C-alpha cells in the first residue's frame, strides 16, 4: 500500500513539473539579427535570377536564406519621411521607435535616448555582439549602442561604443578615431580602457580571443573609407562579414549559458547600389548569404534555442529587374571582376605610373578584361560609341586639364562602363539614393513564425524582445 502511494505521489509531482515547464515555454537563447543594408525585395530577387541565368535556365536559384520557412514584408518609412535613411531605420530596427532621418538612437526631439534590444539584452546578462562590413560606428551598427543627434557624429558614436559594455564588436575600423583638436585620447584608447582587446584581422582574433574579456575585431589594413573590401575586390586574408560572424559566435560561446544577441550588417549592399554598381551588388548579396550560412550552421546544432531573423533597413537604388524588354540577361554580370571604385583606382594608378594619359587602346584592354566587353559581353555600336566618346571627352583633353578633378574624369568613364554593363544585363538602377519600397524579412528557428505578413520595421525588435525575454 505504502509503495503504491509513493508511486502515485511521484507520478503527480512529475505531471505537475511537466505542466509547469510547458507553461514557461522558453524563447530563443541565441538570437541572430542580420540586416542587409539597402537590401530590398529586388536585390534578393536579382541575385536569384543571376544564379539561374549563369546556370542557363529561366527562373530563380534560391539563396541560403530564401529557403527559410517564414517570410514577410517590412514597411520602412521614418518619422519625417517616406524614404528613410539608415540611422532612422537602424533606430527603428534596434529600438522599435521611429525617428527622423539622420538621427541615431534618439527620438525626433534629438534628446531623448531610446533603449535598444542590444542594451536590453546586455542588461539581462545576455552576451551581445555587433558586427558590420563597414565602419563599426556607421549608422546601422551605431543604432544598436549609439545615441547622437546626427549619424555623422562618428567620433562620439565611437566613444559610446566603449561605454556600451557589449562583449564583441567587429567591423572595418573606427571612422573618426581622433578629433581634429585631440580633445580626448581617441577611440582606440577609450576601448582599451573599457576593457576591450583590439584584434586586427581574423588570425589576430584567434590568437587573442582566449585571453580577452571583451573584443573589438577590426581589419588589418582597412581602406581609406574605413570599410571592408567589396566582396568582388576582396584579396586573400582580408576580413569578411562571414569571418566576423564566425569570430562573434566563437566569442559568445565562451559562456554559452548566458545566451547571446548578435546583430550583423551587410553594409556594402547599400553602397554598391548607391553607386549603381551591378557586379559589386550581386557579389555583396552572395557574401551576405555566406555570413548567414555561418549562423545557419550554428542553428543546426542548437535548433530549439536559436532564432535567425534577416531583414533590411530600406531599399537602395530603385533597382528594376527589367530594362523594358520582357527579359533580363543578368549572367553578363559575372564578367565584371572589380568594383567601380577599384576600376577607377586602377586606371588612375596606371595613368600615374606611365605619367601620361592612357590611350584608348589601353583603356579598351582594361574594359575588356574587367567588364568582359566585346569578347564575352556583346555591345551594340551605340554602346561602344558611348564608351569611346566618354574616353575622348574625359581623357582626350590633354594632360594639363586632366590634373584638375582627375578622379571625376576617370570615374565618368567607369560610370559609363557600369551603365553599359547594367544595360547589357537588362536591369536598371532608377536612382543613386534610397527608395521607399518594401523590404523583406526572413526567419528560421525558435519563434520564427512571428515574422510573417506585413509589419512595420518597429515591430521586429519588439517581437525579438518578447520572444527572447529581454
Ligand atoms: Zn541603410
């Protein structure tokens, strides 16, 4: 009789425990938040058309993240415009609050700070990582820890990075590490005083990670714009967003029981689209997908505890997937092997080296090699004339005139080349700025079903906060 009673009590207790634990359903312990800067729905679609076209069939070949089971559409307007900039959109995606364009982490009064989900997570003892392919104090990453009346207050945003107490930062560099009057010790010293170890490049990260409490991973030789190289230009050993994501996961998992919140920005999709650079844009899309793949591999090992959300802050370039002829021909973009920036710099360097104006034959050879013109990409007579005429107008005016605004002269030729390739691909960039189009959201993992339908950009961080319990 006694043993029967005992068994009954144990059974009741076990049932009670099951009911209790089911009631307190735990949200995701590991959260990845990927923001493709400038990644509208057509940026995603274009990358998929490109892949199919290269393989020789009509339709799309999916990216890794477009396989994710939950998708929705995101509305991006800011507090004072239908067309948002990156800081107002970043603030919305970080805090759930709309603000004016150019304002970072403050309400439209430019005084009242908003609380971001990264700050909420940090307060709860969750480990936090912020990464980007541009400078670490740029609008999107800055929106998660910075609070400044203008996004261009780079130095002050850099100071706020050190004050955040977050565990990991990864990006190309600080934009403005020192003030012109040296009024403080600079962003690097501030970071070190706040307990950050500064690593330069992925290998340096690996050497320093174990002995570091907090990490600031920067590029070894960042370019003068303080960005990582475009994927299309990246050389062996240069840092990528996938490297930063990998390092961030490694660093977060030094203390797995705390869980983590991680924001990773594909910051150069936007820049490639601002510059209407078709080849650089598609490669940035694949590069962003690669970084997400790193998170997806982590998800496969921690399925029940991981949430991955991918979205964008706005669309850039008003990218149209047609040139008006009921077809695209995106495969030609595979023959562009350097960005417009790199092509311009290369021509300038060549000109300086020979100390003279490049001949049309020399320029033609470069266009052939780096855009595939004539050999691999057939051009009409009008397109060839356009390139030749741009050369004559900008190069053929004599060395004295070339000195003034040399960059502009060369970039005019580069612009013409990129426009001709865009035409050949039968797509079109409508503008060199942002647009008010929808952006997509994709999600997988614990709570991912929340990210469907049409939602405002301010709803995304609130959903993450609720799910993760920040
Ligand atoms: Zn942006």
